[in-house]
C-alpha cells in the first residue's frame, strides 16, 4: 500500500497543498471550517506527514542525539533509559550512537548528528580533548555534556561529584581500620579517573596520610585488563588491605583478581566500587559502592537540553552528590 501524499489530502479536503501544509505545521492562518475539513481528510486517509519535509518548514526535527562511549558498560543504558523517557514525554525522538571508546567514532557520530539536523545533542563521558570537543560541537545549537565540564555559550553540563564520592569511599575504609588502601582507575587521561584520584588523595591527606603512587594502578576500561592490573598491584604491594575503584566494573575486576590470588573479600581485602549498577547488589559478595541514579542523570540531561534549546535555562551546570551504599565487600566495622 503506497503512502498517502499531501496532494491526495488536499484533493479530498478541496483545498490547496499549501493550506494542508499550514494546518499540519500549525503555521499561517486558516479558517476553522477549512482546518476541520483538512483534519477530517487526514484522519480518513491515514495521512502521516514526512518528518523530513516538516523539518524543512519548521526548522525542527524533534530529534535529539545521544552519544555514549560503551553500551556494554551497565552504567550507560540506564542513562539512555532516563533520557529516552524524558524525550518521549516531551515529544522528541532519541538517536543513539555508541562510540565504543573510540575518539574517531565519537567525532563521526557528532558529525552524523549534525547532518541529521538534530535539535540538540547529549555527549556522555566524551573521550575527546577539550579543544577538539569544543570545535566539533560548535555547529550544534544546544549541547549537554554528561560527566565532562566545559564552559562555552552553547554548552550545559550534568556531572557527578566523583571527587566527593571517592572521599566517602576512602573515609569509610579508614574508619574501618584500613591503613594500606589502593586506588584502581581507568586510563590516566579519563576525566572521571582524575576526579576519583583527586578525592582519593584529598581524603588521605585530610587524615595526614600520604597517597603512595605505588598503591595506584590504571587500566583500560574492561574487566580482563582491570583484573590483570589489580593482580599486578596486589602482587607488588601485598600489604594492601583495601581498594577503592573508579567504577563498579573495575571493582568486579578487582573481585576476580582477589579470587585468583586467594584473597578473601572482605576478610583479606575490602573493595569499594562506584556507580551502583544493578549487578553490584547481585554478585557475591555484594558490592559496597558509591551510589547515584543513572536514570536521573539521563532525564536531567535531556530536560536541561530542552531548556537550553528554548532559552529558558537558569542553571547550566547540574552536579549530583553521590552517597555511600554499604554491602558485603566492605562492611561497617
């Protein structure tokens, strides 16, 4: 069955195609009786306006682009779900790109979204350098960055205070009697890793303790690489009795490393993650972590983007404060 055209609607309603276009796009004056005839013809014929043609008239596509770095990381699907739900409620569609931790793919995604004429974009945990990121998003009318802080006229941000979260983790371990605490980060250039490391060092210095560089390890963001890095750390520094990790997937890698080395958790090694992904409460031992609502991050990012697009934004930078969730891997002592 062929798609009904605007000309067929105009013929059925006894009006011009321009009049049908005015009614569909709600632009330009038409009489009430004329509008009713057009709407009746649309309903009877089952006409659906072309989104592309409509965007050329309204200069809006009612689509928003969202770029994430790793769809396999459970942190990001919850952000996507929050953003998609908020977009749907506002009458927008979401276009999702996964850069797979690849800067070239992220650049390509931003360019493709520009070609698609999306009304705005959300970039989660961008891996691009500041200057390159600013250059690429310049062509977009509204941009929200998740967990990346930049100051620019078109840019708004939604971030988690990872420095504060890392301090919560370290203070919990110190209060529990641990003196030799290790740090497990992602790549050293990662902004979230840098924020966690700052919190880790600050919490120790507040207690007049030195942050030993030998107790810090960095890794590519996948479980096998993290497991290997943590095993190396614990073999080099066997006195370490606790680890704080920059995310829950790193903490799960640390749990696997402890199992390989015969270190009991939490008896021999306490472990704290970050993000409170769903898996954190299901594994054994369940994971003590720093909790945040990923769904809220996504929905707030979408709502902030819509406010920026309409010029109604009052606060361009939202900061979420996480909380400590104590479970079996690092219990209260």
